[in-house]
């Protein structure tokens, strides 16, 4: 089946401290062109806009709702214009983007006061998954040989992407590469696909990002281009989308902007200040805020079929990110038996496939560590025939935290 994918957005900026680089915007596809690409893509766009409008009008938006989005990074290559991409870089980049969304970025409080009334934040945490689709522990990062053009929509690239992707309804997939479009240009920073059910069904929903522009490999401000791409992934258009013609960027409280400006202060087509610091403009060097209209639009997108499953409790448990219910919920899934121990050995059985126990330690009541064992998740038998009678504590380190059980040893 050939599917026609909706809106594609490219962000192709040069780096602030490398003005010699060409500012390459040819690949920044106008979303209106893409929407008009086919009847199918137009229908999908209209369907999602209708859902967005209905959701915003429905008063279902709550201030305090917090979202956790499981993320996997697929890193293609080892050399990103002389920069490396490793787990630490990815963690710091993700943390930086989380700060941006939550208004914890350092320029949030000091942004242009003209926009104080509409400035807003989204309580969302993009977090590396801890369990992979096969149920195995993971650090949320996979590594692959270099591939150019991962942002493209063609059969070769789609085959690679869908093969590597983890279930799009359980994980947000971020692809790290150097040459986004396979055209030899290595300074295109990022690219994202809007929410789209058929893409998620095909394993093609994604953000594609240049490894050289992750925090640690670029400056603090330019690293927020990742935030910009995540904004697209949550259905935000550029603030200059649609120019000065209603409905512009489909957000009411962002001023109309006739084009992408490359300097921070600017006046719009109506002679009013533009929200130059908005993450969805191209002014990466003054990025500091989203507006409340954009936050509402993202919250609506989080209700779309292609996004809603990600932050549901059952999914967070599946991918190892359940924080609300923590370990208490799983204590009863682990059984230590027989208890009391009378024949010199006991067993640990873990009945929960999502609970990964990687270490078991035995302590006496004085807190002395008697023994430690690397765990298996199936039945584990432990020999305690040399221990004295008494009360002991079995301490199990799991992906949800520490589980402890009291154990009584009775010598015959
Ligand atoms: Zn963009």
C-alpha cells in the first residue's frame, strides 16, 4: 500500500557561530503545499484540525496534567562533523528540551514582556525508554551504520526507518544522522513529521535530527532546535506559516509573521512586535517560549490516536517508565518461597514480565550484606544452608525500584 504522508517540515538553519554556512531553506516545505498534495492528505489535515478545535473548545484541557513520553533515539553513524553522539549527549539534549517545554530554560523568565500574558509551558517529560519492544532492558538508544537521507519519504528510506523503528504507538522515535536529505548538505539541523495515523501504523512517525546540533555538540540556544522539532511532532506549525493571512499558524495568540526572520527583534506585517523568541520561529538564537495557544494545540495533539497511547499508564509500565505507581504496585508479583526456609534454600519467582530484577542481595537484620546475586527473571534458587537461623532481608533491585522481602531461616 502506498500511503501519502501529510505535512513534512524541515528546519534548515546555519549555526549561529558559523555565519559562513549557507542558510539553506529550500527544503523547508510549505505545509500548505503538502496539505494540498492529495485529497487524502487534505482530508487527514482537516480531520486533525477539527479534532484540535473540538478539544480546545471542550474545556477538557487541564492545567496540571503531566505527560510522560517514552523516547528511543536511533543513532546512525559515529562522526557528526567531528562530533560524537553518545548516551550522555542524548541525555543532556533531552533534558534541555524538557526544560524548554516546562519553562525551566534560563531565558524563560526574562523573555520579551510583550508576550508575558501568552507565555506558557507544557508539563511534559520526554524520557528514554527502559524496556524495549521485546521486553528487554534498554537505555533507550540504538546505534547503526551511517545512513544519509533519513528525513526523506521514499521507499528505500521508509524500509530502513520502519525496520529500525520501535512501535510508534509505544515510543517516540528520534533518528540521529548527519546528512538529513542525502544531498551532501551536512548543516541541516532537523526535520519532523506531524502526527499522522498512517505514518504511525507504518512505523514512519519520527523526528530526524542532526547529531552535531545536540546539546554538548552545539551552543545552548541552537540546541533548542530539537525543541522546535518536538513542537512539530506535537502538531505545531512555524509561527510564520500562512504569513499574514488568517488562519496563519492555526494558533490565535501568536502574531502573524510574514516570513522567517533571522534576527531576534522584528515588527510584523501589522506593525506589531513579532514573537521572535517563540520556539516555532527560525530565530534559534533567541528561543525562549511557547504561547498558551501553542500549548493547547499540543495538548490536543496528545489526544490524537497517533500520540495518545504513548503517555497512557499501561504503556508507561510496558516501557519501564511508570513513575506514579512505582515499585509498590509490583511487590506482590515477586514471591519468595518457602518462607520460613527450613531446608537450606529458597526460591524467588517474578511473575511480571515487565519487572526486570537485575540484582538480588541478602542482608541480615544489622544491615550487613551477606551475599549478592545477579538475577534472572525466572525462577531463582538461592542456597542459604550456611546461614544461621534468624530473620534476613532479601533486597531486589528492579527497573521500578527496590523491592524488599523479609525472610525467616530456621535450621533444623
Ligand atoms: Zn520547523
